[in-house]
């Protein structure tokens, strides 16, 4: 097993933990801040639906936003301007309230749980939010409310969150897969979702500039004395072929390539290092780094994942993300 030096370990850790803010992220953060500011201006709480498919960077952007907030201790009296929570694994109104209380540091004991009605739980959440001076609630994995609850349960949760938002005067951000958009069809949410934003996969056809800038950001955070030229077409196009525009796949492959460079005692990511990384990870696939750039197969998203509430079987409910057939870059760019 190859042994990494302490410097190499730190280099990899720093890269794996880095976050790169690009235009859509800046826009989302601006909305977060506006939602929080509205509370102090006497405005009605608004809600936001933040969508993104697997690997688009939803969780990373939320975690980075939380890191930007002033740290506070975990005592019951400390403030919590931004509450980060999630839809619980057992999806119903009661468990949702307990999840909120737990993340507010107010988790009741098992004995007290059995004696509290849903109304009392919601009132407890409101009191805790006011006490913590919470300005924004971010609820992650919101698609699970769609997948694992009945229409009645979804309506109950929507009603309760609406009540909490109004009584505590706190805006709510619902974060989930693209099909979490189904929640906007609920009458309780339709008029309250003032903002709806989706994080798209990178696209060479629609926004090559953002992809190239993101590659430059990755390269600058790798910690090499010689910054890799990931944005050059000879590297950028094969990298896109591998990740198909998915941020997580792109970053993970670059991390693996850094490890390969350490094994080879290289002081940067070269074409050969990236090619060797692909051979190691995908030994049975054609290596895009060994192709002429004009021939590298490119796939972009045709449609994001979908969920059908009316499907007859569980297997038919969820439709995975679909990609266009592979084509050359020139064919992709000329496609209308």
C-alpha cells in the first residue's frame, strides 16, 4: 500500500473539503440572505424550493452556507439563526416535529413523547424557534415526503410547517430532488413558494463558461506548486465525458487522480496521470484520455429524475435521470 506523506494527506483533505462558489450558488445564497432579512422587516415569511438531482451539490452548498454563519454553543439558550434539519426516515407529522425539536436541541424524553399531541409539538417548535432567534429553516431530503408518505400525511406536514412558519415568522427552504416540485401542487405551498431554483448539471452546450471556470477553481485548490491545466480542452472534454456534468462525479475523479499523482511522484495532474486514473477505475471502458478530443463521446442530461404518484407499481414510480445519446462535442454544439 502506498504511504502518503503528511503534506500529501493534508493536500487531499483540503481538496476534498473545498467548496467552489459559482454563479447559481451565489444567487441561492443571496435568496437565503433575503429570506432571513425579511423577518426583521415585518414582511410575511416566504418559502423557497431548492431542487437538484443526485450529485448536483445541494448538500455541499447548504453545509458551506452553515459554515459561514457565526458559531454558537449547543446550550438551550444559545441562538440558532439558521436551523438545518431533514425529513425523518419515518415520514409523518409527529416524527417531523420531533426531528425539528431534536435539531433545535429540545428533544424530549421517551416518556414525554407519548404525552404530547401534534398541536402541542408544533407549539413547542414555535417557542423553540423564537427562543433560538431562528431566521431561516432549511429542510433537507424533502423528496422523502413525496416518496414515503400518503397524500393525507403530506397535507398534514404541509399544514403544520405552514403554521410554524407563520407563528414563528420564519422562512423555510425545502431542499430535494427535482421531483420534490410535486409539493408545489399542494394548496398550502403553492402560493407560499415565492422562490424556486434548480441546480443543473454542468452543460457544454448551454454554459461551457461555468464548467471551465469550475475546473479552474478545482485546479487552484489542489495545492500543487504547478497548477494543473484542467480547463484545457484536452483535459476538460474527457473529464466531462466521465462525469456527464455531475459535480460530485467530477470532483471525486479529480480526487482519485490526485492520489494517483502521489503514487507516481508527480507534482501536478498531467494528461498521463488522468489517463492512468481512468484505466485504474474503469479498466473495461474506452479511455477518453486516449482519444482525439473531437471523438470523445459526450452525454448531457435529457431529463432529470421524476416521480409519479399515480404509478401502478413501486418500480414504475421513480424514473431515473436520462441522458442524451453519446455524441462528439461538435455534434452536441450544433444540436438545436
